[in-house]
């Protein structure tokens, strides 16, 4: 199964493979030193791994590689990337090319997630504050 | 007018992918909106073959399936179920016409 | 052209919907070429509002918080004309459905919608759906705060949410800003009720796990009082709990109401509060400037003081019986004395309920421009609403609506029927609902009789999915299929008005299509004979119970 990694040089061990029913918040010490976590989509319509990914990244501060396996298709890439996935196992034709384009498919995002992208709300505030005149000089 | 109501007569139907129109598989393996041109399977084996053919020709339609029909003495084919009757012949009431305005 | 008095898209919003349209255009291309299978494509088209129905694709266009500008309504008319068969259907969730869309035209139709800041995103699929509100928002006398502000806040947060795009099942949120809940918040996956606590602060009661359908349930209070700025963090916590623990093994047990039922409201509260606590002070806390910027856009139009007593209107009311009945049934008090809220009845006798042709839509847009600050609302009862009409203008509005066929004085009455599209259109249906509605409507067409019968809500669904909300009808009618024959099960006493939520109880064995009118007649006759002064149908039912109704109905059918 072809593998696409955002960072092809990143270490892949030690690795941890989780079922999409596993509670990542209970991992505790098992997470320590792990370089690769493999999550699963038994069907692409089963979205539990999106929550697992966000909790790993944002709640637990995991910074290693986060891999999506199972039913992984290119149309879900914008969501997968925003939730923090950094590698993908997929035999769908055109997946690699789609991965290149996926990050710029949507230039506006509404929700703050762990990907560090400024949300529309944040940009609006910034814009508003930039036009607020300074106190009288 | 004797009708065959045993449910052994089947046609293959689907919705056309590009526009959702209800279509039936004809003898030439083409999809037609006309029920009167649908290929008729007259027994179980024939129905299996018909459905298989529908799947083979399925690129231009969505999810083909078999529809039980009856056939009049004069050859008029009618679906047995109300649902399929509606699929084949449309709404059972007059929808608002495109330029409808009622005057009091 | 009047300015709009609701949220106006900025470049961020416009860019997002344009990019979604382009993404969808490419997805359609890949589906038509066979690169994508139907299985892969289906969720992608559903999250753009495109269903495959019996005869054609159906496009469900989002009308956020049921609010439309006249410009938007004209565009809908144009799209219905160009890409459909010249009419559309307004739904119980304040959306518009076009029934004859072609897949190959869908990207162009969506691009046309985008021109007026409209879309069909997330009106279907296992995602957070269109957030509905009270159709009198911003105009009603009893409003604490305009709920639409919060609908917009939630709309943005939920649109293309990367974590919640593959939920166990659909997720419907409704918000009310009034103690008289006109948004049916207790029968939604999450309902939000704005209220003022003793300290004078306005916040949300958060209600979870309500719903109709196969297993109707009334929602439970998850949180009594949630400060407004915490709304998104709390919703995110609730959705995350649902995404993680909602059932995935059985389509019919996958809604959040089942999860609440299975683990209990107390456990659900624990889970959500724990998740919320872990997220406290998150980036989701709403900045006051963000709230203010959105709230300001919903500021009501300047409505100059106008006289509440208009001699001309009084005179017409006394002279013209139809106008008098129309005033009584189809207009409601506005928070300002010189104004009324006017409902355009999309239930002319014998017509398919809730449908409007392109010509009629354009006519409504004209009336909105002339008499209602350019604004129209979609109610939950498949009617349209003009929120701010000067009393002086009521005769003109009445005349204009009459010319369109939308002036039947039947709002809230027996012929103001809510019906789903049913087996005539819908692939999920077991029985037809529109012809049943038409027969009942024709039978009770006499206006004087309707007003004598009084407030009576008949709601008809063509299958257990309950899109016609039959569970909460005073008279609910559910179409079922038994051995290929359409039968109709009648229930009584459902309600979803004035803060009261009740699921109707089934009367007895289902009746055949040709007996439905007799059955309803018998129900009405029972009520008319037994009623005490001031009692509506549903009040009499609550007082005397089902037995007298049951006896009369089954003697008649």
C-alpha cells in the first residue's frame, strides 16, 4: 500500500498502533518517546480517528508522525491535515498529487485546531484592530 | 385483460448518473426512460442475467436493481409496487406549474 | 434596494463557499468520469445538499436561520427556473428543496447561489446541519435576544469542521431567543434556549438528545446556564463526546438521543462537562468583539414610530370578512405597536403544502421590498414570513398576497398542514403525504368553518423518519406500507408550541387513504361537541382523553 509522508525522513520507531475505539486520553506513559502513531479508518465514514488525532496533538502535545490507515481517500485530505495527520496509507489513484494541493484547497478556515492556521475570526479581529486609529498624537 | 401478478416478470431500473432520471435497461443494453422499451426477464434465471447485464452497463447509472412488473394481454408493462409506479410515471398530483400565479 | 439586517458575508465567507464550489465541481467531474465510485462520492454530494430521490436529484439549499433578503429570494426563483422545473419546496428546517436538479448542473447551480452568499453545504450528510431559529426572531414581542446571532456563530464554527465531518449520524441544532419556543428546541440533537438568570445575565440552557423519527424523544437539560462566550467550546465538547461514543454499528441507533438514552443524561453531562473542563480557556472562547460584530449585523432595521390604530385598516376589517380573518390568523403582534408580523400562507386549498413557483417567489420578494424592509423568513411550518410590516400597509400586503395565491387566512388552522414530500418524491417514503394533505385541505376549505374549528395543527409524514414532524402534530398522520397498500396511522396530542413539547399517542389501527378525511372529520366533530369555552382542539383532547375521539373515528371509517 503506497505511503505518503509529509516528512519522509522522520523516524518511524518506536511506533504505536491504535484501534479507532481506543481512548487516547488513557495512554499515559505508553506515549512516552513514541515517534509514530498509526490510527485507523475502518470505513472512511467512521470519523473517530479525527477526534483521536486532535486529542493526541492538542491535548497530549504529541509531535511525532501521525499516520492515517484504512479507508483513506484524497477528498478527506483537508480534514485529515487539519486534524494533525502527517502521513497516509492509500492506494487511491491521484492521492499523491492531491496531497500536494490539499493544504491550499481552502484558504479560509473557521475553526481553531492544532494546525496553527489563523481562523477567519482571528483575521477579522486583526484587521479591525489594524484600522483602529491610535490614540491622539 | 389477464395480468401476470406472480412477480416473476422483472425489468432492470436505475437513476441516470448525470441527471437522476429514472431509466430502464432495454434489449440492446442501453438505458431508456421508457418503461415500454425495457427488457423483460420472465423467470428467476433471466432476472439474474438481466441484473448482471445492468451492472455491467452500470457506469452511466446509479445502483441498478430489479423491478417486479405485470404485463397485460396487450403487452403493457406496469410495475407492481406503488413506489415503482410513481418512479415510472411521475408525481400523482399536479405540481405547481412553472408560471403559476393564482388570481383571486 | 434595502440593506440587509442580518449577517452579511465578508470576503472570508465568500472565499470559503467559492472554494467549496470549486472542490465540488472537481468531485462531480471525477464522479461523472468514473474516477470516483458512488460509495466514495455519496458523502461528498450529501454534504453539498444533493440527494438522489425517486425521479431526480434533489438539492436542499440552506437558508441559515430561515432569513432571506429579497435579492436572495429572487436568485432562488431564477435557479429554480433555470436548473429545475420552476418551483421549490420550503421545508420544516427552514431550507428550500429543488426536486429536479441534474448532477451535471449542480456545480453551476451552487455557483449561482454563491453569487448571493448562499450555499447548500451540510444540509445533508453526517455533519452539523443548518442551525434553525425562531422565524419571528428580531421581531417578536417576547424575545430576550435575537437567536440568529448565535445561529451564525454556530454556522461558521460547524462549516467544514475537520473533526466533525464524519459523525455517527446527522446533527441538528436549534436556537430560541424566546420563552415561547418557536424553534422546537426540545426535539433537536442540541437545543439552545436563551434566557436571563436572576443576576440579569443572558445565557443558554443547553438541551441534548431530543428528536423525532423512529424513536421520538424529548431532550434533557445538559446545562442550565452556559455563558454565551462559552458556546462554541461547550458545543465542541458535546460533539467530541458524540463523535467518540455515538453508535456506529446501527444506522437507526446512531443519533445522539440514543447515546443519551443508553448512558443516561447524568453520565452524558459528566462526559461533556469533563471534556469541556479540559478545553477551558481554549481558542474557542468567543471574543466580545467577535460577538459584537456579528450581533450588530442583526440589529433591526430602523423602524420609525407608526400608529397602532389606522382607521383605514379598521374600516376594511369591519367591511371585508376575508381581510378580517386574514388579520386574525395570518398576522402576529410585533414588538413595536405600529407593526405586525405577517405570514404568507403557502397552503392554498388543495395545493401541495409549502411549495412556491418561481413567479410566486419573485412576487414575495417584491412585497418584501415594498413592505418589509427587503426581508423574508421561512417558518418551520412551510410558510413564509414578513417580519416588519407597518399596520397601514396591511391592506396592500393582503392584496398583493392574494394575487399570488398566498393570502388564505388559514395560518395555524386545520388546512395549514405540514407535510413532507412523501412517496411522490422521496426515496425513503413508504406512503404518499401530499395527496392526503390536498384532500384534507379541500375538505375543510371553508374559512368560516376553519376559524370555528380554531387552532389545529395537522402534520403528515410519509415514513418513520418524520420529516413532516407528525409526532408533534395535534393530529399526526404517519403513512405506512402494509403489503403494498398505503395506510395512515393517526396520533393525537403532539405539541411543540408555547414552550410545551409532547409526543402524540397513536389512536388505533391505521386507516386506508380514502378514509383519512372521514377520520379527521370525526376527530373534529368530537372536539366541536365536547369543547368548553376557549379550548383549542388539543386542549379538549388533553381534558377528555383519547377514548371519545377513538370511538368516533373507528365508527366512521
